[in-house]
């Protein structure tokens, strides 16, 4: 069973990973965007970590809801509302339980991913964060293995390289977006990777 402490550790591990990888995320975004993805997420997840430390929400759902609100209010770019929606919707689907099963988290994450698709109007293959999140949520739902979800997310992020972007800033480049890994899919793979790390710790 996964309790609020597990979800706080996941968010704090994500803040650390985003700090560590900010340079790479921004470099990817400089190729097909506006070179701010790393700093956007650094600012956002630093606010998430600080808010969770201060408020210490008591349930998994409340942890993710607070994290999502922080991302929406602190990240100016497209990724703020999208990641904020992912975490808020996932948290909402977890309800008020003080502990949740991996199966419940898998279903909730699926609902969160659907909400991102609805908000941003993107689908699989559009070269966005969804190209990591959709396979990750699918793998977690099928196998209930966090390691399998991490692998699926990593593969999904890599598979964005040959795609042409159909949503977001990168889509303005048309065919010139081909040949670069999507920054948001890369950060989504980080988010799923830290989930697996937290589960394995
Ligand atoms: P901005 O593009 O506003 O500078 P970021 O650089 O923080 O925002 O985030 C860019 C990432 O957001 C992209 O790499 C992509 O993965 C994701 N993204 C952009 N638009 C959409 C969308 N409509 N649906 C899903 N993801 C999107
Ligand atoms: Mg950007
Ligand atoms: Mg921007």
C-alpha cells in the first residue's frame, strides 16, 4: 500500500531529478522550443517540494492535488497547466483514502493522462509529454510494475525523436521538429522514473 509519505517522497525525488536534469531539458527545448523547459520545471517542483514540506497533506490524493496546484500557479509555460492537471486529476481520482494500492494508482494515473489529452488536445504520436505518459500509464495498468512503467516511458520519450510535432511551440517548426527528442516527453519519463525509484527504495 502507498501512503501520503510515499507520494511526498515521489514529489521530492522529482524535484531533485528536475534540478539534476534541468540543463538537459532546457537544451532539448532550445532545439525545438524556447529554451525554458528545465527552468520552468525547476521553479515548479521547487514550489511543490516547499508546499508539501510546509502543509504536509495527510492523504495521497491531497499530496498530488497540492502539487498540481503549485505547478499551475508557478509555471508560466504550457507544461505548468498540463503537469498541474495531470497531478490534480490523478489526485482527485485517488479520493480520500489514506493508503492506495498500485492498481488504484494505475487507474488514477490513467484518468490524469486522459485529462492532459483533453486539456491540450494532443494525442499519441503528436510529439508531446503524452508520448511518454500514455505508454507508462498503460504499462502500469497492465503489469502493476513501476519498473515496466519506467521502461515504457523511457522508450516513449526516445520514440519522439523521429516524430513531427503537432502540438505546442515545436509544431511551429513543422518538419524541422523532426530529429529532436521532445522536452516534455523527456521530463515525463523523469517523473515516471522517480515513481519507480520511490517504489523500489
Ligand atoms: P512552453 O512551450 O510554453 O515554453 P515548456 O517548455 O515548459 O512550455 O513545455 C514544453 C512541452 O510541453 C513540450 O515539449 C510538450 O511535451 C508539452 N506540450 C506542449 N503543448 C502540449 C499539448 N498541447 N499537449 C501536451 N503536451 C504539450
Ligand atoms: Mg519552452
Ligand atoms: Mg516558454
